[in-house]
C-alpha cells in the first residue's frame, strides 16, 4: 500500500526528483498509521473515483487497495502541502508472539 501511494505521487502528482516527501509509520491502538506529506498536485484518495482512472495504467487499483485495507483515510491540503493519514488494522493471528 505504501509503495502504491508513493509511486502515484510521482506518476500522477507531478513530483520531481528534488521534491520532498515525508513518510511516518507508527503503531497506534492496534492499527498501523501511515502519515504522508508531499507537495504534489492535491488529490483526496477518499473521494477519488477508481472507475474514472486510466485502464491502461492499472485502472484505479491503488484507490481500491487503499480503501479495501484502510479503516480510516483522512486527507488535508494547505499551503501547497498535502497530508494523508491512513489507518490499517493490525492482525496478529499469524505472528508468533514472544
């Protein structure tokens, strides 16, 4: 999911090699929380229509993936900086505990 979101910033958001993207991952209340900030073109993935995507480039697969896994998606943009916060529930069923 992280790879998809970051790749889309460069493929669709107009970012260049010198644009700064910050990524924070943290465990909070049984969820992994992703916080991403970037100066790309504004785009709210919670409101984007995956059916309007370009079929030859994956056809909205990133939006569908994000929405399928996330329990929460929050997006804000201000002063040319986008901030995306996504929460994904952690499932420990298959992880051996020590």
